[in-house]
C-alpha cells in the first residue's frame, strides 16, 4: 500500500446540487450530542481552558478539556451549572483512577471522557477503559492515540466509543524524531487504514492538519471528527502566553503535551515548545471560517450534508 499525507491528496469534485453553499450543513452527531462542526480543538493547555470550553459548548461546538493542573470535579460542576455538556481528559495512572472514583462518589458522570496518552495501544489503556466502563458506564469514551489497525480493533473491543488516530504527526510533537515510530508524513493514509477496520467506534484524526482542506480530506478518509492543535493555538484568545519577538512580531506560545515545559520532566521528552505568529481572530471566528470552508467542500462533493464527503474519491500524487 502507498502511504501518503494530506499534501499529496487531491479530492475529485462531483456535480454541485445546491444553489448556494450556505445550504450545505456541516453538522455531525457525536455521542448523544449534535455539533456544528466535525472539529475539536486539541486537549492541550495552550489550546483550551475553561472559558473557551464554555464558549464552544454554548455555541454548539465540541470541546475536550485538557488534563493538566485541572480540578476535574470542579470543572464538571462548573459546566453543569451552565447547563452544558461535560467533556474531560484523563491519563492512565493512579491519579486518573482517583478522579474516576471521585466523580462516581459525587454522582457526576461526564458526557465524554478522553483517555489521553501518547501510546494508546497499551495494557494500561485497556485497564483504564474497563475501569471507566464499570464505574462511569454512561460516559462516551474517547481513547488514544494509536496509529495501527490492530490498535483500533483492540481499543474498540475494550470498550472505546471513539479512537484518536495519530502518533507524532503534530508540529509540537517530537515522538517521531525521538523514537522513529509514528505517522509523521503518512498521517492521511493511517487515518484511512484505521477507519477501514473500525466497526462501531468513531475515528478522530488527530494531528498534521495544516489547512482547512485537510479537515475535508480527513472526513473523506473515514474520520468522524478532526482534532487540531497548532491552527488554534495562535489565536487571540488561546491560553498560550503572548510573546513579543525581537523582530517586532507578536507570537503565542505553543507546546506539546509531552514536552518538558508541560510535564516538568527531564527524561523521556517527546514534545517541544515553539512560538507561532499570533492571529487577530478568536476561536469562535476560526470555527466560522472552518464552517465556510467545509460548506464549500461539501458543495464540491456533490451533496448538501457532511456525509456526502464519505463518497468522494481522491488522487494521491507521486
């Protein structure tokens, strides 16, 4: 099989059946909620915080709160007080089990739980999925990250409702450089392979998204949702610190979840910290721009709903 990334894909257009691109719907059912877009900001501390989570939820978008220095019980209570859905992240170590126990004791079941580790095809992932299934059985479980068909089959069998696909394709991730493993440079084909074996679990394409068109390509390849980090981290309201460069340009800090800056570790570092040029628009404005791009993609795909992209063909350039 030829492996490839988004920049080598060209989608093949079909006859347009709409009078206006505004007729095209980008909505998606994901778990028990319906969202405006198949897009979620990465659950990274430099991408999302509670204020942004509230904004996204209030405006009909999906979010996943990160797991770093977060009082998860307090966060869930806050979202519930706003009459909004709850979507949290956990790891797989002892603190994660404690959080699950605390939520159960306080009779709080998050709508979505993302088990977020670098190498999701692992015995610790299996144990955590099974623990959540017993203690918070009504939560929609998102598990990852993985990059093989075998991993998708196993995580689905263990009880994952959705699976994050992508190891090392993100710009702030150094897993590929440090270990040689991952989907760097071939993320698009990995999304396709993993989507092809998923029976009930939804696939979330995570990482390597450089342009709005890559979102449409991910849907064509079988993903239900697309997770994006760098594209959201440089926005005017993203949580990263603002830095004034010696060149006079204003930047936002962007760092990987496995970076030393995030983990405060000095060993087994698989992420980096970098500066991105700060954009003048907000998270919600970027979501609107993405919606418009996807509406155009749907019109080229010959339909008026997002699902039409699943029937679109493509060419992989040499």
